[in-house]
C-alpha cells in the first residue's frame, strides 16, 4: 500500500490504513448490496440512503452526548476479571460491526454506506473533512459519503436518522454552503485509493484528544446538522 495513506490507531492498540475500513467484499456488505440494488444507479443510491437513515441511529449516552468511545473485553478469567481490557475515547467501527450493532457515529455509517455503494458497482468515496455555518464558523470535523451518478456528484449525510428528513444533496451545493451548512473536504478514500486535498493533521489531532472535548464538539456539530437538514429537507433530494 501507498505509504502516504494515513494509519488509524483509534481502536485497541491495533493499527489500520484508512482504506482498510472500506469493505465492499465482505459477505455481510455484499448481501446488503444485493438486497438494496435498484433498477438504476440513482435508485440504488436512494435505497442505501433510506436504509442508512431508517435502520441505524447515532449513539448518544444517557446525558444525550455522542458516544464515540469503545471498550474491548477478551476472555473472562472469573467474575469481573478479564485477560484483556482496553477502553478508548474515540474509535472507528468496521462496516460489519456497524451492521451488527445498528448504530454508528459519522465515520462508521459513512464507511458502511461507501462500502455498500462500491459493492453495488458505484463510484463512491468516504470523505474526511469539516463543516461550517453560513458565517464561516467551524462547527466540527466530520465524515460523509460521496457518489458519482450520471456525471453528477452527490453527498450522503449518513448521520440523519429522522423519518421524512432527506439526507442527500448535490456535492456542489454542499461545498458552496447553499443550504446554510458548508462542507469542506480534507481527504477522500475508497478500498484502494486515498487522495488528500488539505492536511488532515488537525483532524487526526482532534480525535486524539480527551473524551470530553471530543463529545462536546461532536454534539455541537450533530445538533447543527440535524437542525439544518430538518429546516431545508423539502429543498433536498427526497428519499
């Protein structure tokens, strides 16, 4: 693999290239792709967008804050004791894990949607970047899915899980802030290729911070996204 591909070590001591989190040839992903494949590319895309919206949820803890952390327990020795136990403040899920659990933060559902769309034969990418309000204020770092259909790029906002709320907009509209939310791309990748447009160092550094700081910004970001999409959903592509 290209040595320039970033390495993610936000799990339990194991390390992966970001491209390894896109898994179109996983049997669970392939089964979903067959189940939701439509008669056209746009129908397949809308089917996946609806599935991500309706069948998954964004994990919040009992205080209503994003639950981005993870814990790994292996081999109980006796009551309350394990051979291996590791807790992390932030982690990425592999697509089969997201399918099994039925939830995921932005990167988890973006990785899953991208994997399924690629398994359908579409030109889809997972994107790392940031979002801003209409005044240019940074709201938070984010991940989403982009797909090319009939020479038009679309953006799938995979953290929308509200019935009747659209989660698709044209990429040009997203990048120009047409609807009051502006997306900025730092990097994009699939299972084979990684492209970087702006240094992701600040992105990586932020998710290496403590749990409280991560949760606070994630909550600010997600509330902004959810409210914006509810307000403008009639103007977006229906799903």
